[in-house]
């Protein structure tokens, strides 16, 4: 899949021209194309005028092509590190190529080795094992850019320390919950348990809000499942439990979606002005509520997790019910606090 490559190609060409004009000779570039939603162009250069090596990087999401000098970030390299890098990239003995995966959304890395006829190595999300020789050059490059970019590097190397599953959490997979089969994502144990949870009506709430399905699955404790349709083709599957990435709760929720077993959440509005009580409370904003536990309401927080909040503050009921079930259960429950 081409991911806005044309748009960023223009910016990168402009960067290249800008650096050339300054007397920089580019040897090696790394382009993070939509990697964790970042578009960052890193270029390793030799500057003849000052006889020094420089690592330069641009955030292409914010660059203004007319005032490039304001957006350039650079770091001078020790000649020891620079020589190591030059040595590494001139002696690379791997075949250039592309490892694009159509089941991955975003997270593309494009490496160009200008010292070797502009050879290009491109891959989606994880550096392929057969390109292990790129590890040392990449580590050197990333040791000269801000530490926050280390995260990308660790993720790129996940194939080598078997942590791909960890980085895949909360990433989109090629799947449309309204059309596609989902069984293949789950292990046998998760399928069995998920089927039981669904059959025993443990998917207690299921509602679609914009591009997200939200479900509460009552296991030992209630958990929140979010099925977020990023676009027609891609979806993020997420559960608040600490278990496996594709757990029984997600399986149960997907069965409920497939069978259209909707059951709307209660909606409540917070009446107080105690802004520290909940993450963020704006006028008119309502919360998804999935029940009560004694004197607290069980809510879905703004950041998509499960939270709870006391019903009463300073002797007053702090919540107004905006949407109830057919029996008005929640309104009736809250009535007793309304004296
Ligand atoms: Zn779960």
C-alpha cells in the first residue's frame, strides 16, 4: 500500500536539495513513513567545509518548505562513530528490496544507502531477520537523534527479541468486523472461553459509537473491549484485561457484534464542578455507564478504560441519567440519593 508516499517524497526531495545547497553530502537516510503516525526523515551527512559528519533530521509533519532552516535539527557526530557508520554501510552485503505487508497499516521504514548506489531497504513495522546486518548502522543513526525515537528502534528490532506481539497491541489489523471472519486471530482456549461468555450473556453491554464498538464483558471482573474501525479495511482490537492480546473477551464481543446483540450503555452526566474527580469533564459531556457498585457508578473513562466515581459528593447526587434502560433501573437506583 502506498502511504502518502508522494506527499512526503516532495518534502524529502526539498530537504535533500536544501542540504546539498548547504554543502552537505548525504550518505545514508532513514525515512519513518507513518511509523507510529510519525513522518521523520533522518539523513547522515558529511560536510566538506568543516570536515565533519552530521546527523540531520526533519519532522515532515511540521516542516515548512519555504523556511527549512527553522525546521532542521542536527547533531555533530564524533569521527569515530561516523567512520564506524561509513564502514558499516559501505560493507553491507545484503540485497536491497521491499518487505511490505498488506496486513499492516502505516509503520513503514525506508532506508536508502547512498554510498552503495542508492540501494533501498524498505519494510513494514519490523526489520526482517534476513536484514540483521542493518542493526548496527541503525543503532548508530538513532544514537544521534532524540531519545524519544528509541521507541521506534526498539519496535523495528522486535523480530530479533521476539517482542512483536507486545508492539502489535493497539495496532490496526486487516479486519472488518462487519464482514470478515475473526476466528483465525484467536487460540482454541480463547475461542472456547469466548463462546461460553457470549452464550451465558456475559457481554452485558454493546454499543456502536462513531467508528467504535464498545462492549463490557463480565468475567471475574468486568472488562472493556474496544473494536475500533480505523477504516474500511483495518481495525484495532483491544481489551482492558492484562491477558493475551487476542483474548476471550474480544472473541465474545465479536460474537455479539456478529449477532447484533446490542445493549446500549446507560448515559450519565456529571453535575459537579470538581474537575479533578474524573479525567476531564466538560459541560454537556456524558459518560457511558455500565452499572453501579454500591455507592459508585461504573463508567468508561475518556481515555477508553474502566473507571468508577462516587455517586454522592458533599451529600449531593452528582449524576443525572440521560439514557436509561426500559425499566429505568438506573434512575430508580439514583432516586434514593436525591433527598
Ligand atoms: Zn480481555
